[in-house]
């Protein structure tokens, strides 16, 4: 059989169809102090041209055999842009977002629409739209890159094209899509409804923070406390077909109940300090850190910041699993919904 490129099912069936997910992805945490130091050195040593258009440092999950992916479906990186630099325009079939960690004075242009960015803004770069980024400030800009590169490459669907010039022309009013669609509940009556991607390219932090505060007055989740998903206002669905983006607030002292779901997640600590308990192991985090929750892993969040709130930004491949009818979730039934802590993760 081997000589004829054939494989007998009876020898591999248990490997092909497991009783529950057997992921290679490890629960992991990257400290912001380490990430910042490395990104800062890259900013001093690596010109953007050598960085492949973008000076980005990928989170490489140790369980994925050296591949530069945070999870099997999600690429997450820290990108550093020096003051007055321009990251050249290009486009690709990978679906992408940027979440601004630092960067007042930086800008992003997507398909001719330029928006000036502030800490906490979410920027979308839908598939095959021209996009470039730059800074008009003396200060560096840092943001989280999130793309579906692992999925895109697995499906042999990757296309990439550089722009002919360094930066594309700005063809719309500044902050155009924010002004047109930023309210979220209405759209210009003369424009047709688009289902390909969100008509808003930038979700401003001021609006996001207000939405979190409003939700905190009326409702919360036992598993995520005050959690919001960024949505496409035309469809009510996720901002990208392959992954969703969330922002959540853990109020002072909150300890959520544990649950698990099919699908992987990457978290960035925007504010605060606390821990996430993943399969019984405590992952202590503070502002700037990143951590991964693998598929079908028990997890719960605990704000340890005294009287301070904690805010987490996260990416989830849930839309992909839902589209394929493979999503399921389960709540933890023991110990009032809380796992026994059996260890503490020690960051590198």
C-alpha cells in the first residue's frame, strides 16, 4: 500500500477520529516586557524594507512545531512603526485586523479611506483591499496584527500584491467610514448593503469604551463578564468571516465561571492585571501581555487588580467553526464553576 501511496484506515482510525479534540496548541503567555524590548530593538535595527513591508514579530506557539502561528488558524504579531515611517501599501487574500496598543499620531489608509489612530482603536483590512499605515508623529506606533494566515495557507488560497507606489492616494474624507457608519444603527440610504466585509474600517476606542460602560449597567456573562463582539453593521455578524474580535471588561474582583468551546482564542491585556486559569493552570497577566486559550480547554478569568477594571481584547476562530457546523461549548459543572488550580505558568 505504501508503495502505491495508499493508507489502510484500520491502522489510523483512532488518530483520525478522536473522542474529543486533540490539539497541538499549548496554553501560553507572552510577557509585554519581553515583547516590547524585542520590538524596540527591531525598530532600531530592521528597516521596513527588510521586514517584508511590515516590521512584525509573530507569536509562535511552542506546540505548533516551529510554525509562526499563535494557534492553528490565527496569526498574531506585534508590529512596530517608528515615527514618520510609512509601511508601504499592499493587499492580500488573508483577512486582517489591527488593534492599536500605542500610536497616537499614526494613521491607516484602507481602500483610499484614511483614519488617524489612537490607543484602543480597531482597524479592519478586509481581503484584497489596498492598505498602508504610517505615522506623522515623532513617537513610535505599536499594534497587534491579527490575520487568518494559517488557514489561508492551509487552503492554498494565498495571494499577495504590492502597490506600485509607497502609499495609496487618499480618495475619501478623513475618517470617512467612521463618519458614515460609526453610529452603527444606520447607514446611508442610497448605499447597497454589502455582505463581503464591514463597511466600517475603524472602530474607535471612545465608542467601544462607552459601549462597555453601557452594557455594564444592564447585563453580564457568567463566563466573560462584560463582553462585546465587534460586528459588521450590515449583517450583525463578525467583522471577518474567519474570525471574530471581542473586547471585554472584567470588573474589580470579578471571577468568572469556567467553560470551554471548540475553537482557539488569542488574548491581549489592554488594561489591568489578573489571571486566566486554563485547564487548571493559572496564567498571571498584566497590561500588555498576550495569551492563548486552545480549543476545548477549560478557562476562567479573574481580575486581581484590586479596585481597577481589566480589559481584554481577543480574537476567536468561532465564525469558522460555526460556518462548518463544528462549534460546541460546555460549562464547568464542579466546584461552583471554578477549576482547581494545579499549577502556575512560568513565562520565559
